[in-house]
């Protein structure tokens, strides 16, 4: 079956800010209280999307939900107009208010787990919306993301969009950031690897993805048990800041690009995968410490198949500026493996809040019929890209200082930006 993989990138929203909400995310905690640049963040994200289009790839986008999320605050007893709700929350519970202002939905790798049609029980692409139960600010996204995915992938003959699992730590589900698919090609039957934590191990940073959640996702999609693998994350990596497994490993087709400390028992995992996929190519990088991997987001690169053959690593500029990380990239390009290109992109605003190129996108493998069934308004071409860029230039705030979040003028600007974006989407 011929198929392609579409990257649906999240667009950073107009309230992109550094409130330090993500425990275990080193960059998020380090840059708490700094001034953010929402317009630059969105334009950097759009530039990355355009670069992938230039490589000949199909590129989609997913718009941000409305923020500040006054509707979410009403569930906590705040009442009145939107501005009255926001003002009261800012005065009475600043932490909750900041959570309602978060633009973390930009990291669409956490939107859902996507299971390819050749692997599922009914032959449809399944998208299981992540509940993001581990973090308050992200948990607000779950139902909004579910509604958005049903909007984009509305054709029930080709897609099955599932709502989030119950929002409990037992079923903590972080979406595609802890899932990898390996196959001979995007259209061939594949192996699904679910990386998960183990809360009982303790530690300073939470282990967000639970094994029961991963198992539930596999059941919902009807995955075959013999081709489904559950891999425990390396505890040292989690405590070093790899809060999602895509900070230390990324896979594409038959290639797994990983840090040697990505998994608790990598030798066993790779042996089991080889037994099912003999042409599996594991590219382990031994010359990069966990600290360098987390600071550079070397492994949070996108690994994509190029139309003319070979694969490209879509790397953050931070990886090029890290000597150990860039030496590893050069060694990979010089070696005999399918990775033939390194494409560097500037996503510094996202990186400063703890999300690299791979965090910003949700991967959706589709055949021709499924591709035609996607709402075309969310697939980019040159005209749509230009339309989005114009909206961002005209309506996104240039910068947000920490004290700006509580100002009604910012709330009004964010509402106007969302309205302009919806109008542009149509």
C-alpha cells in the first residue's frame, strides 16, 4: 500500500509565555519569568512548516485553542463575563490563571497517539486523544483537542477519533511523544512501540506516561499483540529532563535514532524488534551525554522520509550550537545509514519553553484515500501559508512580559487574534 506521512504542526498561540508550568521540563523551569515573543514563536513555527514543504513533504497545521481559557476557569466557580472570570482568577489563584493562559497546545506531539491503518483492527487510522493528566495546564487541552481532531479527520470511513482516557494518573497519557512506529515503509504493517514510565520508582520529576494508558490506547485501536511493544523509559533519562521519550529517541520507517540511555533495557527491546523487522537500523549515539541531549534536543529532531529517497533529520539550531551534538550529527551523515541530510531550523521560542521540532508536530500516516478525506483547510499550500503568516504578523503580540498576562488589553488582543485565525481558516 502506498502511503505518506503528514506532519501536522501546532501553531504557537498569541499567549505564548514563560510561566514555568511544566515540572520535569528543564527549559520550562529555567526560563520561568522571562519575556516571551509570541509573534516570533508563531513565525518560527511557520518557517519550519515551509521548510518541510520545500523538501517536498505534505505539511498540515493545527490551530491553537482559545486562550486565556475563561471557559475552563468557570469549572472552578468563577463567574461573570470573560474578563470578570479572568480578573477574579488572576487575583484569587494566580497559578490556576497562568495555567489557563498557557499556549502549550503548540506541542502537537502530545495531541494524540496515531495508529496507522495497516496496524489497526478495522483498517482505519486511529487517533486517541491524549488526556495529559500529569499537568494542570495541559489537561485543559484534552477536550478541545478531541473536538479539533474530529473537525480535521471527520471522515469516519477512514479515521476513528477517540476521546481522551479518564483523567487520572493511573491512565496518564501524553500522546505520540511516547509512541514510535517502525515499518518497512509508511504503508506497510508496522511495529508499535509504547514508551512508558513507572511512578513507583520515585524521583524529583514525574514519570508522565503510564503503562495502563499505553495498553488502553493499543486496545482501542485493535493493535495485534505480537507487533506491539511496551518499553520502560530509562529512569536516569527522565530525571535528567527527558519528560517525554521523544527527547531521547525518534523513529521513522525502519530507522530508530536514539540515545543509549533512552530505554531501561535497550538490548532486549532492539533484539525483539529485530525479530519482527529484520531490516531495522538502530542508530545509537554514544558520544552525547544526557545533559547535552536534553539541552540541545538532538533526539527531539524530526526524522522524515524524503520523496527522492533517504531520510532527513530536522534539527533545532541549538543542536548545531552544541559541540557534542553536532559532532554526532556529522558522524551520522558520514556513516552508512539511511539518514542523508541534516536540516537546521530556528525554533528558539519553542525550545525555551521545552519543545523542539518533534514536539511541534503530530505524525499522521495515510494512503491516498485517507489523504483525500482530511479537511483540506488544514493542509498547507503556498497561499494558506501566506494567509497564516499575515494573520500572525497583524494580530500576534510582539512580546509578553510576566506582568502582561493579567492585563485585559492582552486578553482582548488574544481574542482578536483567534477570531482572525478562524476567519483565515474559513
